[in-house]
């Protein structure tokens, strides 16, 4: 099990790391220099540029996840992708809540079957009627769902 915090989705959202080959990541120091984009001072002069840079940061996170799955994914890989929080209202607009999406990604159908009754939406965009739980409730649900499964 590993936890990877992809913090590029946090302000100032620029300059963003560029994708590098997984074998080149090493201790992570490559990201001290492998960044692309305008300075925060340049981006933060315009709300539209800030929003665009935020979008690019989310795109980077998704590209990183896809790259990880393509590089290291096998039949036993399970990803639980959890959003952190919504960006400031001037980015997300005032209607955004503090709810974040959670995605469970697995090739093994038994992993998905264990949460069948949760009413989660297939795909990236949750249904408006999808359930919303606090993180401690999600944790407890996951523990119950997977404690009952035989070793895969």
C-alpha cells in the first residue's frame, strides 16, 4: 500500500511539474527543477488565468495517475483516489461545496462488487444524487467492505 499526495492541485497551481519517466523520479528532487509555466505573480493577476491554471493542475494529477497505472498497474492494483477540497470560490464559483469526489479504480470485479450497494456512479463525474459521507464514515465503510473479502 502506498499513499501519494499530488499537491500540485493546491495554490498557486503554477509552475506545474512536468511528467517525467517513473524511473527518473528517484528521491523526488527532480521536481525541484522539472516545472513548467508562468510564475504565480504573472498568473494571479487574472481570475481567468488562475482558473485555467487550476484546470491544468487537475489535468496534471489525472495524467500522473494514468501514467502510474500504465506503468505499474496489474490485475491486483487498486486505487482509491480522494479529492482534497474544492478550490477557493473565485476559482470554483460560489456554488461549490466542500464535498470532494472519491474514485475506486480496480481491474478485479470483486473489488468493485464489494461496494455495489454504495450507489457510487461509474465514471469520473458523480451523479447529483450520489451519497456524500464524511471521511471517517468512508474509512469505516471501506474497512467493513474489505475486511469481509477473502485474500485476493
